[in-house]
């Protein structure tokens, strides 16, 4: 809409300077969609629980515990059930702690999102109303003033020294002066579309008014979010180390157990196959550090609790270790890694007494 006049933009979206009427809202929401980005499909508790067992060392521990318990039941040596039961308990405890922590973080993030849901000033039926950003639809007339978060992509109709910070869209921290009277060429790049206000940008100065032209995933911010949306799991330094140790240890243990089994069969004449197998399994179970996953999980859980006391929410336990591994954080000149917002935390009253 940056390549047409403000009046033409109003005509194309079927709106007018007085704003939409309430009966139009539901129809437009159905036609253009809701004004929010799609949330990724949430994992079920069962799926999260099963994901805790993807570690090679944990898998070997489960196999060892299963073999140990099975042999104890078959041979009716019920006293031997204790070792397999302890291993199984530790593995299940490790998985449970991980799932509970992720669920707790999810709930905290959802609650935080609900309490911080932004509102915007919108003209409806000729009256200025405060409306949730997710309830804004294409054709709404939005009033913008200093400090406001732009709720959607807007073709500006009126501007009065309006400036916006679009660093989250363009990467440039410099404030952009907007002009509603401009009609730009269709080939103009995004940073130069000065008659538009983009979703997610912040009004830093002045006042303005405009008509919503895109919402949700159809906004410029939504397009960026869609491009970078990926399901690729990033492995933390700790996971890499544990995986490497697990593979090395597991291969070494399996080789040693196989060698012991062969020695028992061919070089110890009194040993039979079952006895040799039991010795090999017992050696493998004893050699695997079954408490390692639980110890690591508990340590990271304690780290998460300490961060929570400092009002930092951590969703994944491994994030704690990854954060601790950072020695240098590089940021470009725009400082877009920051919140770009000043908040008053304390007020002081100073009284001067004169005689």
C-alpha cells in the first residue's frame, strides 16, 4: 500500500476515516486471519518424556537395567533385582525432572505473555477504543503516539513529526521520520517505505494515524518470523560432551564385556555360556556411570532455581550450561539484542528544609 495514496489505501481495504463498525470485525477476522503469529505445535507430556531418553548413555542404562531385571527374574535371584531397579529409578527420575522443569517454564512464559498482552488505540464506530493487539483486523484505523508498539502493518493517513524505531525489522537503530503524504515507487525497499508503520516497531516521537493493511503472518515481521522458523535442534556444549563421553564409554565397555565373555567361554573350562553372559552383563552394568545423568540434571535444576530467584525464566535445562559457557557476546551497532525500552523502577522524594 506504500505505492498508493492514503485515500486509495482506505478504499482498497474497504475502510474509512471513521473506522470500522463492530459487525465488520468478525467477518474481517475470518477473511484475513487473526493478528498474531502462529504458535508452534505444543509437545505432549508423553512426547517430552520420551525425548529425555534420546541420550546414548541413557539408552544403554535402560538396556542394562532390563537385562539385569530379566535375568534376576528368570533365575529367581530376587536379591539381584535391586541393582536393576536402582538404575531404572535413576533414569526415570532424570526424565521426570527434565519434563517438570520444561512444563514449569512453559507455564511461566504463558502467564507472562497473558499479563503483558499489549493494547492499541483504534477507531471503531467513530469512537477511539482500547483494543487488544490480537483483536485488530485489516481496515482498522489505529492511532499512534510516542511509546506505542505498532500492532500491525499500517499505511499512514496522518503524521505529525512521527518517528519510529524499526531496528527489529531493518537492523538500523536510527529513528525513521514518517510522512503520510508520500506515494512511493513499487520497487522501493523496505527501509525506505516512510509512509508505512511496521508491526513490532516502536513509536519514538510524534503522533500519527493509519489504516491496517496486513496482520499476523502477512506483516513484514511475520514474514521474517516465518523465514527463520525452524525445528532444527541446537545441541548445547554439555550435550556434545556427554554424547562424546557416552559413545566412548559405551563402546569401550561393550568391547571389554565381549572380551570377558570370550575368555570365559574358551579359556575358563569350568564356565558355561549362561554364566559367562551373566558375568559380562554384570561388568557392563557396573562400569556404566548410571548416576551421571541424574547428577547433571540435578545440578542444572539447581542452576535454574537460582536464575528463577533473579527473575530469569529458563525453559530448557541445558540452556543453563550453554549460558555459562558464553565468554563473549557480540552485538552489532544497533544494539538490537537489548529490549530498547526504559523502565522506571524506583521513585525518590527529596525534601529540602530551610530555616
